[in-house]
C-alpha cells in the first residue's frame, strides 16, 4: 500500500489531512470539495472516504485528502477506516477503473484467473484484518464471492469489494461483467470495522 501520513489541522480538531508521500496527485488541478456521498460518487477516493460513517466532508487537493469529521466521533474511531478507504481506492483514477482490453474470457478461464488473484493478492491483504474472500462461481462473466472472517459484516466491505477487488479484476479480466457478493453481512461475528 502507498505510504500515507496523517496530519492534524491547526485551528480545528475536527480536520485531518491524509497525505500520500509519493507526490502522486489524487485529484486534478485545484481543490475539489465533497459534502455529500452523492457529490462524491464520481471520484473513487472521495466516494470511499465519504462512505466511512462519521465523515462529514472531504476535500481533495493535490496529493492530500482533507477530512472533516462529525463532532460526536473521535479520530481514533475514524483514522484507520479513512486510511483503509483511501488505500482501497488508490487503484482507481478519477476516470474510474481501467478496463482490460481484449475479447471477453469464458467463465472457466475467469474462474481460474480470479482464483489466482484472490490467492496471490487479495486474501493476503484482507488476512491482515482477519478476513478472507471465497470464490464461489462465475456466471455469465459475473464473479460470485463470499466474504468471511473480519470481512463479514465489516463496515468497509463494500469499499473493499468495489474499489479494491472489482477494480483490480477489471484491470486484468477482459469483459468482466461484475462482482456479486452473496455474504450475509448481518451475521458477521467479528467484523474488522463495525
């Protein structure tokens, strides 16, 4: 994951700056402000951060994400979630996920490729949070998975699925139709983020 540093803003305990140490811009030129999840939908990093409960506003500026939290939630309840959301979204650019070029693959080839990606890349990453993603099937180009352990019921499960796993799969699998999660997230016994 990219090195991400957090800085307190002078003058307000409700504002933090999350800065990528690599001078890679997160947003285009200037400053972009997002006060609602709907406003943030078009930008993967802003959407991921706005999906964290307790975030009130997001500003993207250069290689920084500035976050305003609600008054009733302390930073120790939010900082890890926000860092995780930013990291999960970094594989996407402002224009969305890059799609793999080429003819669509048959379901059996997609299954084999996704199984390797889960084993090599995804599961070692989510294992750090006590989670695992199980590949169940591929149906007409749509990958069907179940999240387990710390992923089941995790408040960041959708960010992990859409901006982490699905984005990565779309970059390497031509013609991928989508990713469907059949996890019962209400039954999670030990979610990483509640």
